C-alpha cells in the first residue's frame, strides 16, 4: 500500500491487529520497530508491506491511497492471508491490478471514500468472503468481472454507493447462500448487460432441473444446509437498465422504493425467486418484455407452495406493449399468487401501449389477457395519475373499446367521461346504462371536434 506523495503532510491512522500466535513480547517489540520504520517510508515513495503475523489492517483519514488486495502476493514464500481490511475516510482510493489467483482479505470494508476511479477486473475473484461492505462510496465505473466467482458467507452490502457505470458482468456469479446481498440508498447511472449476477438460492438439489445450474451451484456450496437467502434493492436510483441487467436467483427478491428507470430494456429484470416483491417503485419507461424474465422457474417442480409475485404501489409513466407481464406460464402452472394492486399509471391516450397483446411466440405470453384483466379489475385499486380526479385504470379499457382516443381527450375530458358513465341518473330516467354511455360519447366527441 502507498500513502501520499513525498513531502506532503498527511495525518493518517494505521491500526494493526496481530494474530494470537504473535503474542511473544520479543516479537511484539521487533514488529513495533519495523512498523514504525515502514510507516515513515509509506508516506514517501516506498510500499508498506505487512508482516505475516498481522490479522487485520485499518487505514483512516488518508488523502491518497493505493491498495493491492492480493496482499499475499507480495510475500510469495510465505502463506499469508489477511483477515480484515478496513479503509475509512479516504480521499482518492486506487485499486492496483491483481492476479487472477489473488488471495484477498476475508472481510473488506470501504467507508467514506470520496472517489474510486474504477474497480479493476479480478479485484474480488474466485474466493470466499465473510463480508464485503461498501458504505458512502463514489465509483466512476466497475470493470467487468471485478466481483467474480465469489461466495459470501454473511453479507454483500452496498450502502450509499454512487456508481456511474456497471460494466458487463461486473458482479458475476456472486453466491450468497447463507446470508444476504443488499443495495440501499445508492445510485447507478448504467447497468450494462448482466452487470449484476447474484445467486443466492434456497433450494434443494432435487429441485434444480438444469445440469448447468447443478454444476454451478452445488460445486460451490452445500445448498442442502442453506437457511436464508435474500437479495434486496431499497431506495436506489437506477437510470438505465440494459438486457438482463439484474440476473438474480434467490429465495426472496425484494425491490422497494426505487426510482429513475428512464430506460428498462427487455428482460432487464431476470429474476428467479420463490417470493418476488416490487413495491413502491417509480418506473419511467418499461420496454416490451422488461419483466417477462421474472419467474418462479426454479420452483417449477417443487413442493413449495408459498410462491408469490407482488407488484404493489408502483408508479408507471410509460410501458410499451407487453411491458408489465411476468413469466405467466410458470406462475399459472404452479398456481402461484399474483398480487397486483394499488399501482398508479399515467392515463392518457398516448400511454396505453402496455394494454396491447404482443404477438410473440413462447409460453411466457400465455395468459396475458388474464394478467391485464387482473390489473384492470377495480377491486385491485389500480388508479390513474395525471388526471384531476380519482380515476381507476379500467377506464382505459373503455377508452380503447369505444375508440374514444381518436377524439384527443384531455385529462379533464377523462374525468368528465368517467363520472358521467358512473352516475346512476340515467337509469332513473328509464334509459339503459349502455344507451346513456353511447349518448354521452356522441356528445363528447362532437364537443371535442367542434
């Protein structure tokens, strides 16, 4: 590791925790003298190389710090694995390129890091970690395979992390079978193709039908002993999601109170979980098939009955045809619960694309009309936003069926139309409801045109 440039005045704290085997007084004195000498050199041009009896290292209040996570690699003749690396209050942090077979610390904590230009490939690669925690960190971009083929025993957490670009496969094959993966209060500019691939399955070997999945999961960890697996995105802002941007296999997937989503491409959400919840999110633009890879497929032949998909309290501005449906074939086959309620849709004649039935092959399209019927059911309390009245979205279906959109209706017209067609006054005049609606539509279209 390196400190600041030579001649700079830097106030930094280096905390060294020794292994229990280094408790002899003579060793401690020798180590203390060496550390004092090395620390002085580290603030110039030399590198601070850790002795092999060090258990953990904490660095605080550094303006510039270069870190080589493969600390064992600088002592090739000795078996040295650092248990913990903790970096706090660093101005500019640079990760040096590591070898593919590097041995990083078991625990890595980065907190209050003003700037990381990039996290290079293989920084966290092919190893088992107890904890990876990033808190209040700004990263310009994360390179492909920066987090690759790793197993998390407790937690993989990003809290208040701000990332410009997550490159393709930047988080790839990260398995968290015993704990959780959590992203909260964070921002992401672009999530590229399969930029976040998390596998945290709580399944038995007999439930996995694919030989490729069997090889991938069960060679890495003993899933027969899995107790908990949870992947959470909470209060994050994601601007651009490319194809398969989120590729997650978990017991539970919770996606709550997130916003942005100026572009969500087809299959951007590729989620397989027993319980999937999308709640209180603000979606600006969902392209066709944005959610169609949300599926309970891992539990297709399972005896597990508590399988569900919850889509509740979300705001949707624009959704293309087929932009809202999930893997309906799999959900219907296992008779899973679909909870689609209390969502808000921008209701106008130019935002009706999601109602169209897409002519696309594949079992995932089966039941699309039933899915839309469930969304439009007044009992689900899915409503319009953008209008000046409390308008249920089933009015959109009426607009399409009556070709009312050709009249270029305003929001005020929508409200007038809804209240006029839902008043009991017509029946009191011995006129059928259908006749009343038709009469109103004729008058309304005439008024709009002239």
